[in-house]
C-alpha cells in the first residue's frame, strides 16, 4: 500500500529506524527501576524485562516516533497482556451448588471479599448464594462473616469455633444441596505466615468440597512478599483465580504482576474499598499504567501514536520532566487536547488508579460538556493570571466570572481542579521513567 511505502521511506530517512541492543539497554534499565519501585519481585522483573527485550528488538519505529516511545508501548502492552487474559468473571459451570473456596493469609481480605462476591453473584448473576465460615480459630471471624453476609443480602450458614472446619464445610454443602443454593462461598482461616497446618487444612477442604473456583485473595500492598505467599498457595492448591485487595491504597500494585506470573491464574477482581460494593473487575491495562506510575503519559504516547497532536504531548511531557510549573496555560492546553483525543473519559481511564477512581462516570460525561465552559473561563483571564494563578483573588474572580458569563463558584471549581492536576504533575516528576521521557523528547 501507499502508506506502507511512505512509512518505509520515512524510516529510511531517520537515523534510528529500529530498536537495537545499543539503544534499548538504557531504556530497559529505567523500566526495571520502575517495576522494582512498584514492588514487583526481582525474579519476576528479570523475567519480564527479558521478554520485553525480545519483543522490542527489531521493532520498527514508525513515523515521527522515537525508539523510546515505541519501547514504552511495548512495555505497557506486555505488562497488560501478562496480567490480563480476558477471563474475568467467576466460573459457575458446575452442578449446583457451585462451590467457591477462598484462600489467603490472615488479613488479606478473604471475609470481606466473600461478602463482596456474594453481592456480585446475587446482583449481576442472579444467583442464590450461601456463605459459610471455616475460620474456627478467631471467634470474631464467624460473626464478621455473618454481618457482612447480611449486608450483601445473602444467606449465612451458622458455624461455631468448637467445630472442625471440614465438618462445617460438609454440613454447609449438604444444606446448600437440599435448599437449591446456586453458589456456596466458603471463607477460610488464614495465618499471618504460611504454615503447614493451615495448608493441610485448606487442602482437605478442597478435597471435600471439589470447588469450581479456588480463589487466592492477596493484599496488593504486600509487595515483594506476595511472591512467596503465592508460591506456597499455588503448590498447595489448584488455584483458578486471584483477587487483589486494597487497591485503594497507595501501593503501585506490583504484586499483581508477581502473583500472576507465579501462579499462572487469572486476576479476576480487585478490591477497592472496605465497603461491600468495593469490588471491581480487574482492568489489566489500567493496572499496567499504575505499575509504571505513568498512566497518563503512556496514554498520551499511545493516543498520539494513533495520530493526534504529538507536539502538544511532548510539550507537556517536557514541562513535567523539567520540573517547570504547571500553569493555567498548560491546563488549557490539556483541556483542548483531551477534547481532541476522543474524550476526557477515555483519557481518565488511563490515569493512575487513585485519581481515575475518584472520577465517576457521571462526573466524566458532565465534565466533557463542561470543557467548553472551562475554556471560556480561562480565556477570560489575563495572560499574567494564567501563568500566575495565585494572583486570582476575589476581585479578579468576579471579573473573570462576569467575562465568561458564569458564577464565581464555577471559577472556584476550575481553580480547584487545576490545583489537583498541578499536584499530580508534581508527584509524577520524581518517577524513574521520567528520565526515559527525557530521551523520548526528540
Ligand atoms: P481476612 O483475614 O483475610 O478475612 O481479611 P478481612 O476480610 O477481615 O480484611 C482485613 C481488613 O482489610 C479489614 O479491615 C477489611 O475491612 C480490610 N479490607 C479488605 N479488603 C479491602 C479493600 O479492598 N480495601 C480496603 N481499604 N480495605 C479492605
Ligand atoms: Mg477472615
């Protein structure tokens, strides 16, 4: 095709048309640092880097992209592909009752997640759900499951600390069969560290229950240790899925990559709050951005790759990395870019976890319609006000509001949003991958 010929000519005209040993080494070192900073375990990092290198070497560098930009895309894609394989929901393909066994360390979030899953299965899959606790070591644990099960609107099967977990499980299964329960969720005891008695107990439960899903629940904040825990549970049980909890914390969530690589099981859900509805289908692409700590930059590079305004994205990246102050002019640039790049929500999706999670769908669609008004407000400011937003006090706000035909509150809202974005830009400045962006600059 003509476009193929054209891009070949472009390549031939440029100095570095391919990713080679010599231009990839430094860049991979930065990727390695970013993964380690995100708490991905070292052996997992090594393995991943080797795979990326193999994939990246010899990749064509098309159009106006640089080898660095192409590598970022390869890293992001490989990270997402490693963590996600399209399987997400709970498998219920079994003669009812389908049994789901919850495994994991103490405090991982098993009991909470059991109730969250119960709610999910009731609401999204229209199932009749029963929960039961096999945690006979901590008296409060059984009560805890009872409470959260009620919140989920599911049925709870009573058990008590003087019973054996295996007997409890058998009784619950028997009850579930007689009462036409669709799904039996079995919560289990955890320990603070792996121990043999715990593993034997859960293996016995597995043998007696023949679960269709054996889910490994792991705390995303667990960091490097997640690898050892995952290995121990994988060796003891045929895991069918992973649930990553406490994703609402500040961890960059490198545990996801480690656990996925060690167990080979799909990451099905992510816990995003202590509340009963704090469960989301795991989104591998979004999580890849979070691990790299540069969600929006990756998004920019990729959307730019799709043919949008390269110069504006580079200008922003340059500003971020140089530590220059992010002012209202940049904010305006960004608003305009977002409009060009197929919508605010598509871009917000790719922002690092916490920030994106804060914006609900409804907020986003409103925000999209709002961009024009915001542009109007910023355009009613003087150039000096735009580069020194601190100047904007009450009198100026009134003038700007009048000029843009909006209420003063709207000006306040815009300034607040700008400050949030500015704060995020400051945070991103520290990251190791920013150094790489520098190389990507031209
Ligand atoms: P278990 O020992 O594995 O059963 O863990 P629990 O379900 O009792 O959870 C331990 C603690 O983590 C509790 O305080 C939960 O409220 C909290 N927790 C569980 N999942 C999440 C989550 O996704 N986000 C947050 N913020 N807290 C969670
Ligand atoms: Mg528990």
